[in-house]
């Protein structure tokens, strides 16, 4: 893979012994249609060749540009969640265990996914599309003079959990010379889960006490027709 990286901009970070970049790079959806994504690349300050890379796949932040993690205040940081005590953020952003990974010599990359801060409708929970974004940001990082090697791991949570599962099923051509050493899907989000929730079933059936479908369902209904010509595939 080559010519994946479009641009990079160094940004400030409060992490110790680290430097961070916001990048824009080329990717594609599950049908091979070209897309663009943004994201973060965070590395130890000291240059060293053949560093291992970890790609982080974030959880649900929405389907609009306001849900773009890399444009939040101080984005190159430990994971902060909207529901934790004292939080002032509307979304989850950051990377869990970031400082420890850096201290151990890893390079961290974190995709925003296509459609979050870039043109097009975000293909929410279209896991293969999201997985290609999580993979191609590794290719992009290797085009920067940061010492990224060809071995990488993946961790994802919620929406990103589905991404982390799908990254292990991508075609060999998508990997190029990259070697996946492991992936950790945490609480993976998949469309079938939202469809099977009792409140969604009650709403679809139209009987009994009116109950709105799970909020994730609305995002899926916005994303799926973009990814598939026949939305009944959901």
C-alpha cells in the first residue's frame, strides 16, 4: 500500500514523552468505493525504527461531524467518557491505556471513521467499512517518518468492538505487508443486536404501549441505505 496519507498536522498533547498528529488519509468502504478519513497518530518522542502499532476503534459517537473524536479539545489523551462523573464532553473520545502503551514503545493510531469530519454519510456499524478505516490509518502512519513497523494490533469498544472483529476478516490485499498480531473486540456493536432489543421489536410491531426504538436504530437506518442499495439487508 502507498499514497494513503493525504496530510498531517502536528497537534499539542499533555501526554508525557509523546508527539501527536492529526492526519487525513485515503480509505474505502466495503464495496471498494474510495473514501477519506481523519484520525490521530501518537508516538513516543524518541525516534525508533520498527515500532509496533496499535489501532484503536472508538465506540458510538453519532453519525454527524460533531461526533468526530479528533476535533474534540485535547484529542490525543486517555479515554474520557461522556457518562463519567464530572465529564463535560458530549461523546467518548481518547484512547484507553494510551500513556502505558507509549511508555512501552507503541505507536497509537485512532481513526475517526469515514463520514465523521469527512464527506459522505458515516456507515455506522457497517463493520467492514469501519475496519478498513482502522486498517488504512496504519498504512498512513507507516508513510510518516515515525518508525512504524509492519506488525499491529487492534482494540475496539462497542461500535469499535464490531470493527475490531471485522478487521481480522479483511482480505489479504487490504493488509498488504501488514501483519495483524491480535485484535480485542470489547462489547462489539452489531446491527442485529439493536434489531432484537425488546423495545425495538415492540415499536416495529406497532402494538401495546408505544415505545421508541433504541436510539442506535435511528443511526443504523441512516447509515445502512448509504452502504447497501437494499436496506432490508439489515
